[in-house]
C-alpha cells in the first residue's frame, strides 16, 4: 500500500503527486491518496481512471477524503495536458444571501422544509455560487443541529465560501456552535454583495 498525502495542496499538486507515485510502480499496487476537497477527488480520480486504475473514493471526515487506486503496474506515459489538468472552477460570482431559517411567509414548518430544499438545490447547480452569506435567523442554518449541514459542507468542499454574521451568532448565543464556514462582519457582507454579479435571495 502506497499513501500519497495531498492534504492542503492546491490543484494540480494532488494530481502531480499521484501521477509520480503511479509512474514509480514496478508491479501491481494499491495507492491511497488523501485530499481535503471534492474537486481534488474528482481530478485525481479522472487522471487515475484514464491511466488504467480501478478507482474508488470515500469521505473520511470534514475536509478529509481518500481516493483508492488499484493499479496493475505503472501507467503508459501521458501528456502534461492529460496528466495534470484541473477541472474548471464551477463557481461564478453569484452570491446567495440567506436571512432566515425558513423560506417564504405563511406556514413556518413548510418554510423550514422549503429552505432545506433550497440549499440542497444549490448543490445541484451546474455553476455554483461563489459565496453564501447567512445573517439574522439564517445564521442558525450553519450551526450544530441544522438539517442543512451536510449540503453546506459539500458546497464548502467544492470551494463555495460559507460566511455567517458574527453579530447574529452572538445574538442567538450560537457562536460556539458554528459547524461550517467562517464568521464574518457586516462590512464584509456588504462588500461581497456589492461585488457580486448576481444575488439570489430565497
């Protein structure tokens, strides 16, 4: 078993490290690659599959993924373009702003179902937003106990900024319970919104 540690490495470093490990093989071997985001998982998997490897992957924890590659031996030579390409950034300069833990007005229980569905739908977009801002009641969605944590962590792993208003977390007494993303302030919220090419508000 060969382990390639690419935690914290930016593209294309995880692909390069993995390719070097594959090229050094002298016979059948299994390579485990550790990375900290889903884009790296996809890039490494794509390269390894193209090189004849049998590839599987799993999420080990928050920002921790493992790609397992079973090789029969060293791969045939690849071009730089084939071996070290990165997937294009799926984000654009859209900012999503979430100001409540429910969507719309009327029935609160329905509103909570709708906001959960909304956040899941964002994960399915072909082009992801650059940033999602949470403030006022929306701040609770990034904290422990939120039904949307897994979807938000998936978005963060793909490069989407998850930012929650610190004043709001303080007001609700939840600053120590933030479970995804980072704490931000009103100036940064205004700055992100002002610089956005598109703003989506559920």
